[in-house]
């Protein structure tokens, strides 16, 4: 096996795991095709010591630091298939070539499944946002919309209310519990039951939402509780158990980021219900240490 670990997804989670492993002088291959989830946002926020720095720049610094270790290898390519083989795993690339490694770390992230409202897609990461902790401060107050689903929307809107005057666009057919109605009232949230027809303004700028009844609600930003989808089928191909969360299906892991399949680890957005750069980095570190321990256990058995 040319590699102790093959890592599919070389962003925050994958690079964090790689850093731990190459520092342990293990041979690591990081595979990445350059599509991190936050690529739509100009800057990343809430990341200690990197607040306001472009997300791509943070990842590039991390990549350069990992690459400085002699046992690190990179392949900028798309992985299209994985399989368990004798002694480890094989990974197939889009051009048909393949590689093998003793352990596999899945850190290829998730995709956001955006609501089908005209104007959301072209503003994603700029004025149509997913996380108030990441981008709420930069909105700078004023009228903010929240688009949510079910009871979760109430807590989402109550949080976003810290950063502006919130209108929650909510389908009231999903009746709000008295507790959540009280929470929204106390947070000063206005509930708008009429659906949005489209977002208006010159994208990525947002001036407001046009409702299906023709009314216009001025907005500086719209927070969207998007569902997520794991785009690559690798975990399922390998027989890893999955787990359902309110935002979508993710890979089931234990406290050390080990999946239910021996030798397969998962870290970052694809293995946690809600995530950010810091949490993905932390998961990657945990996975790197656990993966290392599993190699040592095999070598000393
Ligand atoms: C618009 C937006 C803005 C955000 N802003 C912030 C912010 O300000 N602060 C913050 O902390 N968090 C922010 N986040 C959240 C943050 O982006 C994620 O939590 C973080 O990127 C997750 O890291 P990850 O390593 O798990 O996955 P990702 O960063 O998504 O990386 C996955 C990597 O795997 C690669 N990959 C996928 N499939 C394959 C394949 N088949 N073969 C090879 N490579 C593959 C991709 O190219 C990608 O580089 C934002 C999210 C969004 C959607």
C-alpha cells in the first residue's frame, strides 16, 4: 500500500486530519477537486485568528503547511469510486486511474440544497445566507428575512433576531407551538405566512422579497435554513451506517470519527448535523488521531 491513509476531501476537515498524520510521519494522500462548501462567500468569519479572511486563503495556508512535510502527497482530482481491498481501500479517479491506502478518511463535505425561489441561488453566500454566526454581523442590522422549515424555523429566527429586525417567512399550515410563538413574540419577530415569489435587487445585492400576493417586504439579507445532501455515495458504497438529522442524512460516526465500517473514518460537514470551519477542523484532528491509533493497533497486534 503506497499510503497509510487516503483522504477524500482536502478542505478544513481533511487537511486537519492530514496535518496530524504527517506530523506522525505517516504517508498520506489528500485528494481534492476544489469545491469547498463556502466557495460562494467572499470571506469566512468566526474562525479564531482568521476572522474575515477568505475561506480559500485559510485552506491554502493549511495546504501549504501540510505539503511541507515529506510524507504528504496531494492529488487535485475527483474521486469517483471506492472499494475495500485486501489490506485497505482502493480509490478510483475520474480519469480511470486508481490508488490504494490502508485507511480511508471521508471528508468530502456536503452540498446545500437550496429552496426553489428565484433569486436565492445567485445570492447564495452573499445576501442569501445560511448561518448568522458566520455572516450576521456583516449584514449590519436592519430588515432581515428568515426562511425556515417547521418548528426549527422558530429557533433559527429567534437567533437571527440578534442581528436585525426579523421577518420569518413561515408556512403556518405547520402550526407553531405556543412556546415557539411566545419565543418569537419576545424576540420581536414578525411572522409572514404569504410565500415569497422572488427576491429582488441587482444580485448579489438584495432589496427585498416580492410575495405571491404582490406585496414587497424590504430586506438586506435572507437567512435560509437549507437542507444538505452528501453528493458522493462513498460511505454508503462501503456499507457505513447513515443517520438522519433535520437538515439531511449524514454519516454515522462515534466520538473518534470512526464510521461503522472498520478502517473508514469520516469528518467535517458530512458527519455532523451542523458545522462550521472550526468544528470541521476539530473533527479532522480527532479523526487523524483515531486513524493513527488504528494503524498502530494493527502493527502491534
Ligand atoms: C455560503 C457559506 C458560507 C460559509 N461561511 C462560513 C464562515 O464564515 N465561517 C465558518 O466557520 N463556516 C462557514 N461555512 C461553513 C463551512 O464552509 C463548512 O462547515 C466547512 O467548509 C466544512 O468543511 P469540510 O472540510 O467538512 O468540507 P468542505 O469545506 O465543503 O470541503 C470538502 C472538500 O471535498 C472536496 N470533494 C468533494 N467531493 C470530492 C470528490 N469526489 N473527489 C475529490 N474531492 C472532493 C471538495 O472539493 C472540497 O474541497 C459556510 C458555508 C456556506 C455554505
